[in-house]
C-alpha cells in the first residue's frame, strides 16, 4: 500500500490495501483500548485493584524517587550494566531512564492496567539477569546484590501467582 493514495474510494483500493488498512485499524484500536482502560480509582478503599498489587505500585514509585535522589546526590555514580559501568552520556542516559521505568510500572500497578503485569515481569527479569551478570563479573562485596536477586525472584513468583488480578474488568489473564 502506498502512503499517497490520493482520494481513491474504497472500491478503487486493491484487496491488499484493504487488508493493510484493516490491520492498522485493529492495531491502533487495541493500543487505544489497552491505554485507556483502567480501574475506577487509584485508592485502595474503592477500587478493583487488589491491595497487594496497589502496594507493589507504591513501592515502585518510591523506588523511582530513590533513583532520582541517587542520581542527584551522586552524579559521578556509574550504574552497573551487565558487568560494565558505562560513563559519559551513555551512562547518564542509562541512569536517567531508570526512574521513568519505575514510575511507569508503579502507576500501571496502582491503576490496575492490563499491561502492568508483562511490564513488571519483563523489567524484573532484566533486573535479575543484570544482577546475576554483575555478581559474576564485578568485584564484591555482593550482599546487597544477592538480597536484591532473592527478593526480585520472590516478587516475580508472587506476581505470577497473582497474575489473574492484572485486568481491568475482572477477566483474568489466562494467556500468561
């Protein structure tokens, strides 16, 4: 399908053009549906979001504020990334993204968004693999890193167990 179709009518479009347009509309509609659906309220007293999921969201937002504090208080700190400690602009960019990821996951959990479960599981998997690589490649001590790995693994198991609560209308996420 060419982008400059002009003012052709639907009758003048080829079958491939029509299929491509249908795919685009379905994709856009599913994105809009995923973004705009939410629970009624972010507060645990009158919401469909279970309190434990809400609690994890608050913890992720607090982690985002902790990231901002660490970046502001220690601008020379280089965040470990798979056994390396990038510096300069790439290192700063890598550090600066972390609070936004924490805020995104946290608000997704607080508002009971459908995409919060795969988002937090993917980010937790990245954190776990990154911590394992750092533990193997960087010099110790590794007490905090080991505690982080154990805690992240336990949270992932718990969230997997509660995965059917990550939906907006009470319909579980059986596909995960």
